[in-house]
């Protein structure tokens, strides 16, 4: 096979109705700058991050369950969840599986994402 045909993730795009408020929510939550160029908003990558999040204005509201969602790792899960609510998002159920603990959240338009508590280094044997 000629050439490199493996895709590399460039960005994740979230459809939204109210572009500017959604760009502000995600930029504030992630601590990044944003630029709006109708009908898109771009959230700039920060040092150490390669992929970005883009927002795209669409005419219809989200219907049904997300088929894909984003997972973010945080050091302080409770504080991060408080920030989601402060910015206009909502909290869903908390879940645990093996050593993983996370909370499902949603942005102001109902797009679902998870915040996961960062794993602590294992104790010395």
C-alpha cells in the first residue's frame, strides 16, 4: 500500500444551535481560547494537546442520545463538576468500574461528556 493511509485525529466537532454561548462554555470549561467564524467556532489547543474541539452551528437541536461522547480526565472531580454547573451545564450519574470513577455531564445544549478522576499512582508493593 502506497503512502500513509492511517487517519490522525485533528479535531472533534460538536453540533450546536447557539454557537457563541456554546463556544464560551467549552472554552471556559477547558481553559482554552476560542474564535468564532460563522458557522464555526474553534477552541485552540493548549500546550501538550494535539487535537482541538470545533463547534458547528446547525439548524436543529440535538435529538436522542449521543452516539459518541468525549471523556476528559481531571484531578478534582467534584470541583470540575461544580464548574460544569457554574457554566450552565448539567450533571448526570456518577459511575465506577474497577479503579475508574467518573461522572457523566452535559453542556448547555445537552451534549453528553464524561469527567473522569485522574488515576493516582499505584502504591508501592
